[in-house]
């Protein structure tokens, strides 16, 4: 909790002891020599009420110092080590059917927004593949660009699936991240033949990338054998989705499986102020001591 507080608030219970002693304890006077005692004696001798008030103030200040007033400031240091995630999206002509690509963009947008501590990149493919956004923490720019991506931006006639996987793995070439994953979504089969499947898979394995594959659409739209092979050989998992609800569940499952563990260390910074009531108590004790000295003289 931030703000002003007391480290030992129970010390204020000693005020009860003050009132008990004021009522029943017999005062004991000691003879203490103090410079200029006669000067302070005039103040100490003005009356029992003033003296009693000073005694209470001195005791209150001493108890306040004993309670140790402090100002706390919690400092939280976040150890921000999340995942590095490459999103690979099919933007070929078939993705325009039934608004599939717009649905995918909407679901992927929510996925990106949930991965606050991860670096995310985006690769688009159709006739050819290209890296639209390299791995970045800048989610705003990533989402702005994703919003502008539409079917046909990389052609409409072919599906360069293996090339997309291969290019996406290159994003991790110099990565030192512990957790590297790629999420490949398609509703088709590779017919570009620009990169062999084995080359793409082996590159992913060499960089330690776990690939999740998602086939959307009905039977025969995509090759489940190929998508399952990619996922299995890289340690990922293959999903099939033939409805919006199932596709939402797929991304939710991946989000859950690959949850970032962000460690936060909390430190408490304290500023102590016990010296101020202590100093005030010592100053107020001067006339009291002088008053006794004057009374004893």
C-alpha cells in the first residue's frame, strides 16, 4: 500500500499508560542542572495545566516517534519475457468466400490484443509469401497493418503455403527467445511449389519453432495430412475449424497452451520520519526540565 502509515501503530496504546499514570502514579522529581534554568522556570511555573499539557504533548510525540511514521512507495519491476509468435495467414482468393478472411482478421486481432507481453510478427501468403510485419512489441502498428490486409494483396490464384512457413521461420534466425511459435492458418493446399515441404519443416525445427497449424473450411479444402505433419514434426498441434465458433476456440486454446509467464518483483521503498516528532519532543522537554529545576531551586 502506498502513502503515509506507521510501522508500529500498536505503540499508540502507550497513551493509555500516560492517562493511568497521570491519575494514579505519584510523580518523582529529580534534581537536574540545566543552563539558563531560571529563564525556562518562568514558563514551567505558570501553572499545573500548562505543565500537564506539555507533558502530554511530549509523551504523544515520543509515542509517535516510537510508532515510526513512514511513507511507503511500492515499486514493481516486471521481468517482461514473453513469447515470440509468428502469425501466418492465408490471403488467397478462396479466403474471400463467405467472408472468411474478415472473420479470421477479427479473431486474430483479439488474439494479438491478448498477447500483451509477446513479440508478434505477421506473414501473408497467396501466389507468393511475404513478411508483412517482423517480430515486434508494437501491437498498434501490427493491428493497423492487419486491418489493411485483404484478400488478393499477394495474388489470388495460388497458395504458397510452404514458402510462407519457410519465410516465417527466418524471422527467428537471430532470436534468443526461449519460446518460439508459429501459427499457420490456411483453407487450401500448397500449389506454388516454390519451397519443398521438408525444407520448410526442417528450418522450423532447426530454429526450435513450434508450429500450430489450422485448417479452415470443409473436407477437401485443405490437406490435413500435411498440416498434421508440420505440427507433429515441430512439436505443435493441428486444429480443424469449420465454423466461427470453432476457430475462436482454436485461438483460445493456443493462447491457453502458450501462456506467457511474466514475473513481477515488488519492492517497498520507505521514507522514515520518526526524527521529527522525536526532535519536537526533546525541545518541549526543555521547559519541563527547567520548570522542575526552577521549582527545586
